C-alpha cells in the first residue's frame, strides 16, 4: 500500500506529552484506506477508519473522526492537518467563547423557566419555538442573567427587533435572579481555559461533520436505490426517511441532473393520464415554485382528508421533478 498522507499528533497534560498518534491515508489498486494508530505502552493500537473506493466518503469520515480525536485533546505536531475553512473574526470568536462558557456553566433552573416561557409564547403566536429563541440563546441568557435591555443586546443572537419584541418578558425572568458576574462580558475571555475552549470548538466540528456524514450516507443509499429501480417505499425503508423527506431529496437530486424518471414512473403507474396532463398544464400556467395553487387548480378547494391531501401533494412533487427535467432539457436544446 502506498501512503499518500501521514501526520502525527500529541496529547499533552501539564506540558508533558502523554499520548502520541498518527493519522494516515493510503491507496492500493484504486482502494483507499485510512486509519488511526495510537501509541501505547506496549506497542500501538490501530483503527481502520475507512476502506473503499470513494474519496468523497472517506473525506467525510476523516473530518468527523479527526474532529472527535482533537476534541479529546490531540494536537497536530505538523500544522496543516486540519482545514479550518472560514476563520472566525474577532467578534465571531468572542461569540463562540460565550456559547462555550454558557454550556459549561449551565443554570438549569433559569433555563427551564425560559424554555417554559418560550413554549407558551410560541404556542400563542403559532410559531416554531426556535423562532422565539434557540436553545443556545436561552442557555446564554440563563447563565449571564442580563438585567437591562442594553445587557441583553450584548448577547450574540439578540438584535434590536428581538429585544423590542421579547426583551421585557425575558428580563422579567432574569431580574428575579441574582447576577453573579457583571456586564460587559470581557471577563469570559480570561476565565475560559484555552484548552477547554479548543476541545469545545472541535466538539462542535465533530457534531457538524457527523451530520454531514449521515446526510452523505443517506444520499448514497438513495442513489443506489435509484440505480436498482427501487420504489419510494424501499428508499424510506433503507434510509429511515419519511416519504416527504425522501421526495424532497429526490427533487434536489433531480435539480443536480440525476435521472429520477424511472422512479417517478413506478410511483405514478396507477395515476390516470388525464390527471397527469392536468397537473402538467397547471405547472405551465402557474409555474412550479408553489404547490398549493396547482393543487387548487387541479383538484379544487374540496380535497380529501389530511392523509389524502398528503398523497396529492406527493403526486404533485413527483410530476414536478419530471416537469423541471423537461424544462431544463428544453433550455439546453434551445
């Protein structure tokens, strides 16, 4: 096997190297292998992270696994092991430190009060709770306990609009609590241990890359199902996706140029030609951006029950995949 990438890492404690490791990538006859070797007292412990033909898949696994190791405290001996991507500016880095500090020093009692307020507010305004405030924002508020609107505005994620709309209600909760440390929050930078913050940052990367890896795996499974001419139910069984989620992914693949026509034909086999033509004509007249106008034009206002409506929307989405493919082909031909 030909080694094409190798780098060493160290894990220190009190300035002394406690553990050493290497991450490597090799290739042999078109097969990629990637692994982690950790040096222990009586030799080394080897882990094979990947073996296969897909560089893209291997890259997803590399990012996730390496982020997890660096979150544990491993540092590269030679720089360049990690692509940081977009670097945080000074303000962004300060915000990340506030997020980190608030997660490490939780105030569960106040957080639960804020979460209860958010649920009630979201229900009254018929909004998703995260539109009122994210978990991360509520956690920061519960830890730093702003007492004035000016202090509330110093927290990342709170703009003037949010402060004007919800600030008084939030402050009504936080003012009942004793503020342990005053604003401004410059003291967080000095109090937060650099190694703790670094590990926390890489834990965020680990979570991010895990999600990306899972999405990549689902995408690959869907493409394999398409190649095998499987139906939508089979795709859902293989991936764990709900039918609507699977169709939305198929729409995205269709936009990227993948051929979804065989699956669409299988799913619409029991649909009458007249119904298909009516939907197609509605797209030509109304456009394909919104589904509801098309639904009303084809089926009228008196549609079936909720389950029946979901089925009709599913048909509209499937035919829209075919319609968009046709439009794109016509543009390229023209």
